[in-house]
């Protein structure tokens, strides 16, 4: 991402200088402008800028009336913030398994966990791919549940008609620097079509009020910094082209790896097969059984890899109290032992992509006994 920021240095410095000149450091016009731009980009009526993606989830859940005594279903194959936000508003996380191919929450993996105490479901558009939302929306309607999307990795993902974040009561985004749309530090936003939910979220991010020294309800300090809003406005103009490049790289990877022994690309869901823009490839993830050897040999060839995520949330020490022991959610548990994230960012050159392809192909064949 350093190359990306270097190419935008002039525009970003000008945006930050404008914030300094205006003295609008906490919220203010630069955040408001970005909120309007981002709401238009995703096709929502409102966007509410906050300090982080975690804050966006907390604000959305709180504004939707989720709190103590409620249960919220979320996938265990996610970054821990999804679950932490549920616990932070006083609700109880109920973790479900994921589809064994797409590694996403579905109606089938969630429905068995619905109880009278269930208040909401939080599907995660993991790796940048839209979850199969038709079934999840039907589940929410049937049981009168709030649907809050964790779209922290899915900026710009769309089924052709609607964008990530606009299928439920609210959608939550992280602008952590490594995201498809990243700030210059921590930032986030929620989007919604509900004026009531947007107003409640604005109050929640500002100590419970929208007028200074008037506090109507409980709230926290989750305001977005002015310079983050200004920087995000600069970057938002380029998001579509960045996502397009990610899809180009992903297409090359998928074509090259389709027949490799011992390696599987994480499958595309129905929505992504029908609409290519349903996946914006925050990560490009493959599965290999000999993961550590695979990563080690790629590292020897100068190819960095990552693991997203090595431990399902239900097996983390912080969530043992949920009493979901090993073996309860087998698809996520098996995936956590096999997933590997390959290089994926919009400034990858064709030559760099070919280096990755050649290295992955060679290593996969070596591990299969071909060399």
C-alpha cells in the first residue's frame, strides 16, 4: 500500500492541510462531505462516520435496539471485532459455522441457532465476497430479526442492483489502512436507509447527543477525525478502479490455479458467479493441507503470504464462555487449518502477478511430489 499512498501524496497532503486550515479536527464539514459521498457510492440514504469498523458495528447494533438479554448470530470465521462488538453492546454472541466452500455464513448455517432470545444476525462479507443474502434476509424476515452487515472487507461489492451494506437495517465498514478503501489510520462508517437509526447512531458516536452539552441517551466518543474524512474523500474517487484491478489479478490467479494439485481457491458463491462485482477481493484465499510448508517454500521464493484467520472465534480463550467446544463448527475449524492469503492489492504489476503465479504453481507441484 505504500506505493498507492505515494501516488496520492500530493492530494492527501492538500486534503489534510485543508482540515488544518479549517480547524475541523473532530467531525465537521470534511467528515460530512465524505458521509454524503460514501452514502451515494453505496446507494444508501445515510452514512455515519465513526472511529473504526468496530465502532460502526457497535453503533449499528445499539441504534437497532440490540442490548443485554439479546442473542446475535454471527459466523465464527471472521475477524474477532465482529464478535467483540456484539459483546460490547451487552448482547450474547452465538457463533455459527460457514459454508464449506465459500466460508461464508448462510441461511443453512445460521437457522439452527435461532432462539426466542435472538434479536439480530450479522453476516460477514468475508474476503470481499457478498454473503448469499437472499436466504439470510428471508431468515431475518421470518423471525423478525435485525440484519446488520459486516461489510468491513467489501467496499464496493454489489450484486448488480444493491451494494454491500444496503441489504439489511445497516451495513458497517472499516477504513483501516489495509482495506480496499483505507484511511490514514483508524476510521469506519455505517450506512442505512433509516433516518431513525442514523440519528441514533449519530448520538451514540457523540456521547449520546447531537447538540453540545445536550445528552439524550447513552453514548460514547466514536467521532471520525476530520482529516480521515478528508483523506477518504480523496481515495473514494479511485475505489472503483482499484477494485477492478483486484478482480483482474484474481481472474489471473483463478485461471492459473484451477488445475493445481493440492490447492483450492476459496469458492465463489452463487451471487459472485452471477455478478463479478459481488467480489472485490480484499483477500485472495486458497486452501492447502500442507500450509506451513507451502508458505515456507513461497517465502524462499520471495512471496509473502498471510492467514485470515488462524483461529475460529469460538476457540479463542476470550470466548470460551460461549461453550462452543472444538468440533462443534467443523467447516470453519477445518478451513482455519488450511487457508492462505496470497498477495492482493491494486498496485500489483503484471510482472509481480506472474511471479506469484509461477511460484505458487511450482510449490504446489513440488508438494504433490512432482519435483
